[in-house]
C-alpha cells in the first residue's frame, strides 16, 4: 500500500536534490532546472495532501504553481540569454557583481 | 528729570549701532559727529539727572527705574533696572563728561587711522558698558557691564592688532581680567545664596538691618571674592600686570579706559558695596594693605621707565592703590573723591602724552624727547597743570584728594599706611616731574625726521586738554577740608544705611583741625621735595641719573625690569599652564577624546570588514544562507521551540 508518507518522502528527496543542485552546480541553466525540480517537488506534496485530505485546494494550488513556474521560466531564460550575450558565459561564478 | 536716566544708556548704544553697522560707508566727519554727539547728549542727560537728584532732599536721593523683568527662574529673580543715587550720578558725570572730551580728542588723534569707524564704535560701546556698570541696580547687571567693559578694553588694546605686541597685550589683559572676574562671579553667587537676592537695595538693607554678624565668615568670603574681581579690573597686586602692557592701545583709549573710567570700576564696586565691606574688618585690612603696597610698588617702578605712557600706566596703578587704601580704611568718600580728581588729571596727562606722541610722529621713548615746551606750548602748559595736580600741590585737585586719603589713613588706619602713602606720594611727585623735565625741558634729543614734522596738535585735541586742565585745577575745591561738598553729597550712600560706619563728615569732627593743617603742610612739603629732587636730577644735572643708575645697578635693574614680576608669573603660572595645556591637548584631547572617537570608528570599520566577507556577491552563497536558515527554522519547529 502506498501511503501519503511515501509521496512526502519522495517529495522531500526531490526537493533536497533541487536544493543541492542549486547550491553546487555552476551552470545557470542547470540551476534553473534544479529550481524547477524544487517547485515540482512541492507540487507533488500538494497533490498528495489534496488526495489525502479529500480537498481540491491542493490541486488548485498546483495550477498556480505551474503558472508561476512557466512565467518564471520565460523571464529566467530571458535573463540568462541576456547575461550570456554580455558575458559570453552562463557560469555563475563569473557573475558576481552583486557586491560592491 | 530722573526718569530720563534710560536715555543716558540709549545714546551711546545708538552711536555704537550706527558706527558699527554703517560706519564704513559714512564720511569720517559723520562718524565723528555721531560718536561725539551720542556721548554729548548722554552727558547732557546726565547733568539733567544730576540736577534732578540735587533737587531732592539729601535723605531721599535714591531713584530706581525698573526697566523690565529680566530673569525669573525658581527663587532667582532679577529685574533690569537703573539706580540713581549720589554715587552713581557722580560716576555717570565723570564717565560721560571725561568720555565726551576724550571722544572729541580722538577725532583729531585718530584722524589718519583706517579703522576710524571701528574705533568709535568700540569707544561708544565702552561708554555704554561703563554706564551700565555704574547704573545697574543689581549685581548681575553690574557684572554684565563689568564684563562688557573688559571686552571693550580687549578690543581697544588690540585695536592695532596687526602689531604682535598689541594683540598679545590685549590677550594678556583679557586673561588676567578673567582671573579676577572669576572671583567676582563667585562672589555674586555667594551673595545670592546668602541674601536670596542680588538687588543692591535689598542686599544692603538685609546686610545692615538683618541679623548679620559683623566679621562673619560668609561676608568675609563674599567681600574677598569681590575684591579679587576688583584687583583684576583695577590693576592691583597681584593682577596688575596687564595694565602697563595695555598701553599698546591708542592713547585716548589709555586715557578713557585705563586711567579715567574702567580701571576705577573696582573702586566704584567696593564703594557701592561699602555696607558689606564694613561688615568684614579682615577684608578691609586686606583692601587697605593691597592698596598701600600697590601704591608704593607701582610708583617705584614708575621711577625708571622710559616709555612716556608706561610711566603714566604705573602712575595709574599707584593712584588706584591710593583709592583702595582709602576704601580699606573706611574712607569711601575720600576714595571716590580721588577717583574723580584722578579721572580729570590722569585723563589730562594721558591726552597730553598723546599730544606729545602725535607731535613727534609716534615716538614714545622719553630719551628721544626733551625741550618740547616751546614747540607745543598748549600741550606743555596743560601737562604742567596735570603734573602739579597729581603731585599734590595746593590748590590743584590732586592735593585735596590725596591729602584727604593720607589723613584718613592716619586717623582711621595706622601710621604704617600713612608712611607708605607718603613715600608713594613723594615718588609720584618725583616721577611725574622726571617725565615733565625729560619731555619738555632740557636739550632736544628728538630725532631729525621727527623734528621736521614737529607741530602743535589741532584745536579738537587741545580743547579737551584745556577743559581737563581747568577741571584738574578746580576739581579739588569740591572737597576742601571742613567744607567738603562731596562729603555731604555722598554721605547718604556711605553713611545712610551702614550702622557700623561713621560717615566722612562725622569722622571729620574727630580729627582735630591742627592735625589736618599739619598734614596739609607735610604732604605739600613731600610733594615739593619730590619735585625738587626731580629738578635736581633731570634738569640741573642731567648726568646724575646715569651715575646713580651705575652706582645702584642692582636696584636700577630690578626697577627697570619691573621687579621681574612678569618673568616670575611666566615661570610660576603661564609656562606651567602652557605645558599642562600642551599635555592636555596631546594626551587628553588628541589622545583620549579624539582617540576614543576615532577608535570607535575604527572598531566598527574593522568589524564590518569581517562581516563583509559574508557578502561574496555569489547568488549561490546567499541561497546557501537561506537554506541554512530554513533548516534551523525547521529544526526548531520540529523540536517544538517555535510556535507558528
């Protein structure tokens, strides 16, 4: 029997993978994909809870998340393209002008 | 008429404002007219006020005009008001009268100076301040005037501030006066603590009618502190050193401030507070002793000085010593009388010396003068009157006042005071005629280029000289022994409300007529002896002084260097204080205060430098911090430490 715990553990594993990916990878596109992974990990737990609690709210939230993720992907990719045009790299170690 | 008293103060203040604010754009004549006109009007009103006072019966001659309520703070109340009584009315006459003459003289003397309007602005301000000092009806107002005249004195001594010596002299005067003023301010505070008022009338009536024991500790301290202020302002031992240096200022300033008016403020103050002083026999002894010693001490220095103005400066110190001697033995009338006659003849002498300096294109060294009497006859004649007056030859003004002081010091004080006073009188006659002979008689030692420009001063300078000469001649008749007008006039101030005190007129009964006459003869003889000696040494045998100086080399050197008092003060006070100040500056100010402020800044900077390492600019690091933070929050949430 697959319980809600299994879903949540899977969600946590996926989220942690996303976090670690964001923290250790250098390539901006990979980091971007890791962020998507984190979002989807959260989506998974939403759906799991929705089923478990017999409530549609969780599933509604997933739609919102996906909308935001789509918008974010569009803006984020555009930024990455713009950065690449300026610096000819997407290695975030080279993008460090956020400090004075 | 007494209600007009406020105008006396107003006119000089208007003059100050006009000359100070727009004087630069006015023509020189206008500046002069404004300055002299304001003092002239002030003098006119003073005469009116004086007459108004005379119309009142002697017992009621006290008029107070309340101007406005000034400070009210808790139990402290001070009303700004003006007080007219015989003493202050006499003082305003002297200040505005002599001041007016000196203003007129200044028009001629300062004619070529580029700071013309500045000069008259200061001079008017001084007159205002002095009048405020004299007319104030409480200690605080007097203190304001007291400080303001000090300020004007500073400004005018340093009038030619481009000269290093002048600006140094100004600073010295200011700092030395500060020492005395410190005591005066403490004295006023103690008066308030003791009497809960600073109003003259209230304090003095409380002191004389209250349950106030004579010679009590408090009143002794009050009077001593106030006397400390007086020694500063009136150039008495130990704070006299600023006055000779103050001669760096323009000569009319020396005449007005450092001879006739400001330096007598101390005498006026003690005379005003006579009730308090009479309550403290110890302070009276101190005042009399300091006065007597100063009179002799300064006169002895005056014997050998070669700068014409410095001789007069030491003479002023010495004469002020006489006034304090008189006050110290309780003869306030004699002190004030001498204050008045001294204002006449010393202003005359200073203005005369100014005229000599003017004639010689700025030469002040008497060794480069001589034989001037035919070249500048008016100056010579008036100067002669002044010299005779100060020497104390009857019937000139100085004779009566000095004779009265000597007599009173013998009758009320003791023989020692009299001897010191008499010796000082002898020295006075000697150095004044030494000055006269060196300047006006004998062969001319004037340098060639000065000789070419030698000229008598213009009319606006000789007129004041003539008027002052007349005053120096007639001024003494106010105080002829036995029929002294000034005694009876001032009696309400000095005898009216002091039960311990015997007024001058009453005391006059005690000393017999023969003693009085004998004293007159003796003091005349003393003066004549001094003049004769000066004549012998400086007119008949001009080589004698040099020989004497050679013979008594040590004494001569000692006197010439003013007993090395300046050097001693430098070694004892000035240099140690300078050293301490340098240490304070380097250690405390630069080291501790600046160091701590800078240290805090450096500490914050250093700490920030460490914190700054956290901010790498890599988004990844920031994300890492966020994750770490989240993990902590989750841990706390799980352990139940944080309630959401």
